[in-house]
C-alpha cells in the first residue's frame, strides 16, 4: 500500500465521523473515561475496538506479543496502574486469539534470540499445565488449549497486582479471559472465575489495603 493512501483514508474517516456527528472530535478532545482495559496480542488481524464493537474513548488498549502480563514488565504494569488508578476502569479483559504466532513459537524448541525470554512466559504456562497438555495427542487441539491456558495464567498475573485487588474491594472491578476466533470472528468467554482465583492466591499474593 502506498503510504499516501493512509492519509487519504484518514481524511475519509474524518468526513464520515463529522457527517454522523459534527461535534464528534470536540467530544473526543474532552478526555477519556473508558470502562474497559483490554490486554491483547499485537497480531495485525486483531483490533480491540472492532471486535468489541466499541468506539475510540471506550476502551484503553495494551497489546504485545501473545498478550503476556509479566510482573517484571514495566510497560504492562504501568498500563494496569494507570488504567485502574487514574482512568478507574471497572473491567479488565485479557484476550488471546486462536492462531497466535507467539504461542506457536513457544511450542517449538528453536532458539529465537531476543524473543526467548518473552516466550519463556508461555513455556512457563506449558510447564504449569504439562499433564493436561501432554495428554492431548492432537497437536492443533494442544495448540488451541495452550492459547486458552495462557489467557488464564495472564488473568492470574493481573489479579496478583495491588491495584486490581484494591479496585476489586473498593468498586468490584473484575478481570475476564477471552479468546478471539479469527476463523469465525467470535469472541469466546473462557469464564475465568475471578473470585475463586483471588481466594486461591490470597495467602501468597494478597495485598492489604
């Protein structure tokens, strides 16, 4: 695509927005108060606002390879802190997707250089759930299940944070785990049990207010 086409697309988008609401950009410029923090994959086929049917200003977005939330990643932790403490979001979504290249790479034994420490987070998920995953003989089903389990473990990492625990006790903030099926366009709720997870990790990860 010619880079000039991007700017043409932008002009068309502005015209379309102003046609439906002449004050659209005035309202957009007044600030943001999203209800959702979306933590997803950087995959170019997965667009948070589009798949959720939301407009700019309605969802705060953080994306990285394979929707990982490591407790040592200043980027992820800063996004969670700002979204929860300053923007006062009430819902945090960790959304993976079938066909995730990051998860597939983590299932291989290749040396991927600088990607190794990042993908190790997914390999840790495999280690935690090795009995379940090794019992799956179909490689494609094992791949899909690891994608789901990765979302589950990243939800747990989010729940471990002090900001999320405090916001849950103060305003009942919740964390959700979803998977986007790129073959059908459907969002799948993994029905992560926030309250049970919080209860299970309380002894080790509970942060007193």
